[in-house]
C-alpha cells in the first residue's frame, strides 16, 4: 500500500524568506509524485509533478521540488515567498502502473507573514 | 476553455437523506475522479471513471455510488447520509495519454449534513 506523510502541519514564514515543505512517501512500486496548492474555498491546482528523468522539478509560481528515491522524499521549496503564497499545500503519489488512484498527504498550511 | 465545473456549490442535508452531486469535465477529457476532503485533511479517493466504466474505487461504503454519462459528465450519489459525510467533494478530470496524465480539479461541492 502507498502512503504519504507531510511532516509539518503548519509552516509560518516571513515574506521574502525561503521555505521548504517536507513530504515523505511509502510505496513498494514506482510512483508518480505531485504537489498541489489549495487556496481557501477553491479546488486543487497542480504546482508540479515528477514522472521520470531529472530529479529536480520546476513548477509554477517559482516553486521547485526534488525527488530523492533513497530517502523516498519529495520536498517542495521556494527561495522567496510572497504573501499570496499563503495556502494549503498537498503532496500526492500515484502508481505509474496505469491505475488512477491518487493518495494525498494531510496537507501543510503555509502562512506567510509580512 | 471552461475548467471542471461542479454543482451545486453548497448543499445542506439531514441525516438519512440522499444526495446527488454533479461534475462536468473539461471538454475532451474522458476520465472523471471523485474525492472527499474532510475539513483539515487531504482529499481521499472515492471513484474513478473512464469511458463510462468504473476503473477504480477507494475504501468507501456501498452508500457511495457514481456513474459517468455518454458526454463524460458524472454524478456522485450518497445514500443514507451520516454526519461524517460532511465534507468538500472534489471532482477531477483528465485526458488519458499513456500512463502519465494530469488531473484538473473543480472547485468542489461543500456538503453539510445536520
């Protein structure tokens, strides 16, 4: 079975500071990895995804993530955050064997302070 | 192009009642997935439909059912509502291209069971 653990439920950070949101996953088979963002009262928006190839993935809004197979991690980073980045962030995994089921972590609330 | 649309936006039901939630995928998308997001948690996979057939089911009771129509829109039905069914129900659509694909989420239907 697959599982996703987001290690921080809340991350407060000052504007223009760097941030890292941590995600670890468990799976006995190969998976695809995703980060989504959810703004209040909205659905989920894809930030970035890792399917194969380069382990450093760049996404929208200046976010990037690094896939580490040995540590089964997929941490999300941004070098300088803005107030508008305040939102809930979800890490997710999906089997790459043709199945459609996506497993989400519990989410990390990023709060950017002025 | 219109994104994924869901109706209604909000819904209040009482215990024991039945509810139907609707989803229209992005034009050209043939797959629809349903997720339940309880407050403070990540989305949990309920169903996946592709070409009008169920292709995946999460760990939800038989009170939950769904179907996909010839125009690829979908309905999620929940019978005998319980207080614990209160949640944001998200629909996501995707266009299957090989084994890597992206899901696009709608804004969700907020269901409150009293």
